[in-house]
C-alpha cells in the first residue's frame, strides 16, 4: 500500500467521485423491491475512516440507504458468536456459487441441499434462524444493537417502508425458505425467520456507518475508536474471507482482481470494504450493474485501489 496521507486523499476523493459518477448511467436502480426503486440513480458517495479517527468523504456520502445484503456479513458473525463454527457450518457451506444471489438452482442440484455460503439469500436466511432470542422481536433487537455497537451510532434504526416492501413482495425468498425447511436445513417457523431476515436487510445506514463497520473488520474485531473488542478475531477472519470470495455476488472474482479488497455489496447500492490494518470504506451508488453491484461504486473502488495501491494481492 502506498503511503498516502489523508489530506491528499481528501483532496483527490471528490475528483475520483466525479470521474466515476457518469458510470451510474449504465446501471439501473433495483426495482424488484418496490421501495428501492425510489433511490436517485445518479447518486454516488464515499467515506474512508482510519484507525486514528481521520476521515475523508465525498459526493452523496450523507445519503441514507438500507444495508440489504451487507447485513449478512454481520448476522453471520452474530450467529457464530451465538453458536460457534461447527453448528453454523453444519447448515451453511463455505463456497462461492457462480449463480445469482437469489438462485435456488444449487439447492436442488447439490446434496444435501444446504446453501453454498452465508452471503447468498438462502444462506443468509438460514443464518437468520441461528440468531438467539425468544421471538423475532428479541432477535431483531439483538441484531440492531449489534449494528449500533459496530457503527457507534445509537440512532441506527430500520426503514419500515423498505421492510414492509420486502416482506410483501419477497415471494422468491419465501420459496427458498420453505424449500430449506422441507429439506431440514431451516429450523423454526419459516415466517418468523423471514421476518428477522427482512428486518435486518432494512436497517438504515450511510457511508460513515459502513466505514466504521469496515474499520472494525480491518482491525480484527477491535473498534480503534474505543479500544473495545466487538468481534472475536477468528470470526472476523471468516467474515473477511467470505467477503473476498463471495461478497460481490458472482462478480467476486473480478472484484478481487480489479480491486483486491474484502467487500460486501447490497442491492440498495451500498458497498462496505476495508484495507486490512488501515481503514474502513463505505460507498453508495444505487444504480446497479447486471450482477447486482453498484455500477459507479465498483468503478470508484477500482479507481481508488489503483491510485492508492490498496490491493492485498
């Protein structure tokens, strides 16, 4: 990694955002969740946060959006903290699929039919069933509190309109969940598990929240802002590996080559990334490419990684 001071990054970041912003025109805002279609297609923002508390932001970094699949990284971590590796990975695999994030194809073709990894929908729904709590309300409260701790933002909350929109139109996710239940992979009441899943996907955040979460991962579970250990190091290792191999859907290999950093995207246009040992990165750009990743956001990540020599490889 090049030794670039934050003042230089602050000066260059607005320029890089405007170089990448036109690429949003080649993408489309997600519409299969109706509420997400209201997002501005040309928005693009970024925040970078270092362990010293220095930050750089540019573009539409204050725009709030729902975490969507970004939340899957942290519900996996919470499930691991609740149950341990052996139990969680008895029901969820560790391999990329090469299929769309909402595909059921491998569930039917590959025995015993467990989801390939925890970052596709089938895997994340299964992981949601592992969160401890007496009922969906308590489970969701624990998840939300975990995100509040990770972001240092006590005001974090749900976008209830997006939650309802996902719940009312999530027929494919229901099909996946009932298929998992039929195969003995999913335990508990299907609708209650789905309620937990839809709710954590609808947590509202902005780029600074993503950057803070990325910073915790960059420092192996310790929040440098407080010195508090929030996640065991082993579970951070697992999460960062999944982010590298599966975090950008079935474009994860290309992202690893072009950017070379662990990352997780969501269909609201968010990207959470990190430079190990250095910084957390939060990006938003609602217009998506055909893989479901932010069109302009991916371009921005590629540009920053090249300019700053951030690739781990």
